[in-house]
């Protein structure tokens, strides 16, 4: 018999509800989009993606065409105050730095929430450890729930429109589908859970475009996510920003450091130049 269970990380339902209401991210604001949703969902802070972008010193492209940065099938989206975000002509430098997101989260939540930056040599086993640690801490109560914001490069991922039979064949027999990534950009997405089969398991990723997967929820093997964090042959780096209550940070940071994670920011290609 085949019994597949989608096992969500503790506290995820609050984010899923907020994400469904928000819909698509504004163009080039994937990091600020997530910080705004996390602060709305868990802290009740009414902050927009644009407000987060400004607090994080996000840089937008001053030229180019939306097709240069949108996944196929998506239409351009901005938002109130979007045109007040600073711009530069070179698309390569655009986006939001890791430092910027960390500072914006602390500032806009008045110090109540923070992002803990995690790096790892071996992300494939690191992802398992991360999920287990999130479950372990959540046993202490709702304040100990945390969510992993992945700073990935999407070129290493599987396409998000896998057929059900391809998913089942991979989970039950380990047979990988022939698949191509939906787009190739530095990106932020949230790890929300996993699906365990007899032979393999898949991670459940919540994304910023409803056309990915099932209204933004898609399944990826941990190997593909590990690659998208390590980014071999890329000039940029990735990592995971763990969203949590600031008052728990010291204990959580200690637990991750003991398990071999580096607590350090990385260069995702966007310089941090606060105004």
C-alpha cells in the first residue's frame, strides 16, 4: 500500500493563509515579500513588501524589460510606493542583500523578530537537521516555532509542474523525472514541509508566484535544494535565514552552531548600501 503524508513544519498554517491572500510578489522583491508576510502573519505588523524593501536598502533595475526578471506566464506587479525604491542600471546588482533583510526584520518588528543566517558545507544532510531542530524547538510552545527562508538560485531546481505520477515514481522507486527549472534567478522561497516515500523524499517549498506548482507550493528533492543553496559554478552564494522570535535567538543559535552550521551572512550578489 502507498501512504504519503505531507508533513508541514510547525506554525506553517499561519503563513499559508497569509500567502494565499497576498498572491504574487512585486517584481524583484522576493526577499522583502517574504519578510512582509512573515511579520504580518506572526507579529501582526502591517508592513508591505515595499516598506521592507526600503528598510532593507533593496536596489531595483532602472532599465530593462519585465521579461528579463519575470518567470514565464507572470505579469508585472509593483505596489504602492514601488517607484520610490532606489534603482541602478545593471540588473546583476539588483535585489536585496542578506544583511538588508536581517536589518529590516529587526527594525520593522521593533526587535521582536529576527532572521538567523545559516550556512552549511553539506546542505543535503543539513536540511534534515534543520527540519528536525525546528520540530524539536516547537515542542516548547508556539513562540519557539521558526520558519526557514531559503536564499536559492533557481537554476538547480526541478520544474514545479511535475505530474502526480512523476512524484509518485520518484518517492516510491527513486526514479528521477526529466525536468528543467522554471527560471534561472537568485531567489527567496520558504521551506514549509516534506513528503516521505518508500525510496525518497521531497521538500515542500512555498514560492512567490502562484503559477509555480500548486498555487505556489511545489515539491523539490533535498539534493536540488542543497545545490541551489551551495550554487556550484556561480559567483554568488546562498544560505538559509531562519525567522524566529528574537528572545529565543541565543538558545537557537547555540543549538545550530553545535550541529555544525555556520552562523554567518553570505554574498548573494546584491551589495548592502544603506541610504
